[in-house]
């Protein structure tokens, strides 16, 4: 599997011959990639309501079992609360997540 840098270089090589155009294409690709892949701080920035995101860290507050430490989960932010993707039977809240990012 290629890295983002290798993919952007290949794309730029296929698209442009001029050095200035190549640099702009490469920089634009990498800038978009870095923005999409960075972890966002939930204390500074929140996702739109009900949008599925990847959630990093925190404690899973389980209604039917013990609380457990969260590594990574998919879920959403709704009315001030982080939730793991809902089930049909109960909801699991995530307390104090350390980061989130969109699912691309």
C-alpha cells in the first residue's frame, strides 16, 4: 500500500508537466489529506449533529454492563453527548473522548 505522499506524487506526475503546476497539485492533495486525517479536539471543535465519526479515547458508559476504556469507536455527537453507533436495545455514551475525525 502506498503512502499519501507517494499517491500524491504519482497523481501530480500524471497531471502536470510544469514544475509550478506540479507543486501546487502536490501541495493541494497533501493539504486535503492532512486536514481529513487529523484528529480534532472535541473541546475546540464538534462534528455536526448526528454525523457518524471516528471517536478516540474516553470511557464507554454502558447501561447493561461495566464501564470500559474506549480505544476507537464509530459514533456521533448529539445534544451534548457522544454516543457509540446506536443499537436497537440501548445506547452507549462516551465520556471525555480525546479526539474525533470524520469518516472519509
